[in-house]
C-alpha cells in the first residue's frame, strides 16, 4: 500500500469493532484506492491480534489469492486472469471470441449471493471487493443493491470508485463514504523520485497531483508528449482515451491562461483570448470521454473531436 494512505488504514483499524457493512472508497484516479481497499480486505480477514500481520493463515491465503472468504468483482478487461472460456470457444478464431468485457456483468454480482449467504469458511467475515464500482451496468447495479439493502450477517462490501456520482444514489446512500484525497505535492513527488521517475514534477502536474497516474504517464512519456504537440485522428480504439485526456488538459490550461492564471497541467502555455470557448470544449470532452470505449469508428470519432477545438 502507498505511504500517504497509511493514516486512512489506521483509522479503519481503530474502528474494526463498529465498521459498517459497506464502504465506498472513492477519489480521483491514481491515489491508490484499490491498493488501500485490498489492504483493508486483508485487515478484515487477518486472524491475528496485530492486523494485518501477513503471517497468519488468513493473511497467507489472502496474499496468495486463495482466501475462501474473499471475492473480487471487476470487469473481465481488468482481471488478472482471463475468465474461463465457454465450451468450444477456445477453438474459435480470435476475432469471434470477442474482447473481454469492460463492464461488471450481472452474473458476476449474482454469483456473490451464494458466497455471501453461506457461513464463513473461517468463522469470521466475508469480504466482497467491487472495482471500479461505476463499471456496473444498470442491471448489475440493481442486483448489488439488493445485497446492500439486506446485508447478510458478517458480510462486508468494499466498493472502489473513481466517479461515485455515476453510481446509483441508492447504492451511495447504503455505503459509508471513505474519501481518499490527493497526497501533498511534496509527498507525491518524493515518492515518484523514489521510483526513479524522470521529470517527476512535470508528470505530477500533468496528472493533476495523482502520483500513480504520474507514474503511468512518465512510463510512456513519448506517447503523451506526441499527443500534446501534435494531436491527430487515430484508427486505434486504445488511443482514444489518452487523446481525449490530452485535449482536455490542453483546453483547461488554455482557459486558465486566458483568465490570466498559470497553467495547471503543463499541457499548454499558449496565450488564448476566449476562455469560455475553451471551457465549453473541455466540458464537451468530459462528456465524450465516456464514449471512448464504444465509438463505431475511432478515426471519425477522434477527427470530430479535433475539428471542434477552438481556434484562438
């Protein structure tokens, strides 16, 4: 787990005897929410007085990914191991197998029912971690809501979310919020430097202060520098979100400069006159960003976004 989130884990440790049945762990991307949730899960499943100890049977099983009282629910596209293929699917051409799902499916949530409603294998808690929670579609979200409304005894839900506003209000209302803030710039930059990141201050600014995102940006610095210098239409669906991300940062920096303020992301320092036009464009990009995974034609989609960029 990341050092800036240690105080949050400590606060959870102190409340072990009166934890709610559901925690909504939320914050911007890149602040270590998932690592924190995983550590909380280990804390809950640890069988030692010193929690989490890392040496008891519960900790060893959890760290090995085999704890019988833990379930992790996430889209197939994020899973560490691919989902089992349907009968005969392994012989099908790759093009017909389809890409791993980017949504949390209703069958995954319904699969929790048996897990949550049977007794604990270790006589303690059962923990379900859902990440990222906003990737549930409407059907799977409603299926999870049933479990949150009538939680089985000894069951705890850990929901990790980058955008909690996209969750059903009824889901949010049944969880206790656990916000994960950005670390201070000094702490984040010190951590990046310890990871041997070059130009850490530049990438931390581009990431809006989120150290894990800064680490990802720095690892592919050439790509992001190219997107900032000469954004252009793309045929690759995987390039769409980085492109929209770069355009949005450029737009917000242009708007700030137009207001006479310093650029926030270091994406653009060009002088602009029409702050409203750039802010309007940035808002459009925020809306279009949700469509990056589903365009019929990546080139047409990206070309349309670039055509809408303000001129001044």
